[in-house]
C-alpha cells in the first residue's frame, strides 16, 4: 500500500450488513463508501473475510492513517477485543484491533456499535445544539434495528463502564413475564422492541388471528414467514390495526427502557437511530409517552432522531480514528 496520511478508514460490523468508508482528515463527506448485506447463515470468519475485501476495494493502493471500528456486540475497547456477538457465532474473545492493525499497518480503535454511533452523533450530528456553537454535555444513543443497543457519551468521551458493558439498554427488563431473550432472561427491551422482535410478534398474531392483518397479509403476499419489521411499520402507518398493535407494544417497551435510563443518568439528550426509528410519528409519540411514564416529573424527556441515520456508526468510527492520531 502507498502511504496516505490524510485517509481514515471506518468499518461497521452490523447485524445484517457490513459497511466500510474512507474520508480525508478534517472533511465531513465520504471519499468512498460501500456496504455488503451479509448472508443469513454466517460466522466470524466469513464476516471478517468480507469486511477486509470491502475495505481493500475502497482503499485501493492507499494506506489509512488510522482505523476506527464499530462492532455489533460487546467490546473490550481498552484492549481492542471483541467479547462476543449476540447474533453471529465465532466472534468470542477476538483480538479485532490487532488483526486490523496487522492487515493494514495502521493504528486502530474498536468499540461497540452503539458507543461508536453515540460518539458520531455527539461529534458531528445530533449532539450539536441548535446554534451549532456547542455540544450537549451528556448523550444517550439508542440504536433500534436487528437488536437494540445503547451508548453513552459523557463529557465528550464514550463511557464504557467498569466491565466494558455500559449502555446495554436492550438487555434491561421491560416485562418480567415477557418472551425469552437471547441473553437468557425474559422481557428484555431487545426481545420486545427490535425489528426482529416486531417481525416475530406480527407473525405470531397473523397465525393466531386469521381474520386480522389484511394489509400486512397483502403486503407479504400471504407469506407470513416472510414478514419483516419494515413491512409491519409500513402497514401500521397505513392503518392496519394488527400492525399498529405490534408497533405500539414495541414502542412502549422501548420507551420504558429509555425511561429507566433517563431516571438513572439524566442525560441532556437521547438520540434514536436504526431502521425501526423510521416507523413514523405514531411510533415516536408512543416511545416518548412511555419514557415519560417511567420517569420522575423533573426529568427532561429530550428524545430526537439521529442526524446520520444508518451512517452514525461510520462517522463515530471516523471520530475514533481521529482520536487515535491525536493520542499518538
């Protein structure tokens, strides 16, 4: 590779897709960006091979000055190691930072996707106050897509927690009698509010209620097992009562979890990103109402959409890469 000190490489290992982008130092537009949808059956070896190919394609003969990485699962950021992925096998205790530094010959920083997205929004997006003259002092970012994750930025820095597990809002309890979560407990926010949860709940109700969900049935061609969270959101917004019930229940569970986080930490701003946040004003209204119902009257409820939508983790990765250079 040819040395290119001005280039930062951003990588995002998501639950359903892999994304890579490059940007020049100090610029706020992508020099190049590409995404790859993961196959349904996958493991860590497959994902890493696909990501490296994607990154090399973007870089060509250029060498990055630094690499920032967003990973969809718990990460020991201090040591650059992936703890595990809740959705893709084979990532347990993986030295991802070391692997990437060896591959590209550049320093790297790795953190959980929600933490990195939180940093991206704080640095470049929704963390800026209306005058753009300053940033909020504390921000909770919640991503609602395949799963539900959270990340904190306090005083301009990611708060990882004592065990690198801070921000796991998806695994706070919304209903003790709720469905079984992948973590082994019942009623977690993730198993009730994620896109996966929304699709699964809709499928259950369609099978249990043959006379309901007309619009949703039409949209999926009566192939109930092909229903997605996006389909449920679309038909909920057009008036399908079964879909509305599913979306309202999911929004209430998410809002309850956010309310718990607000009660504990009192952030200046809560930023929501991920595909499910595009579900319409009714969904947002229920989330905010549910959060308010689970807080004290004195708590502020400042819940807003992410500025970058799907690109928040990538911009956060750029912020990580910049911090690597500053700290050298």
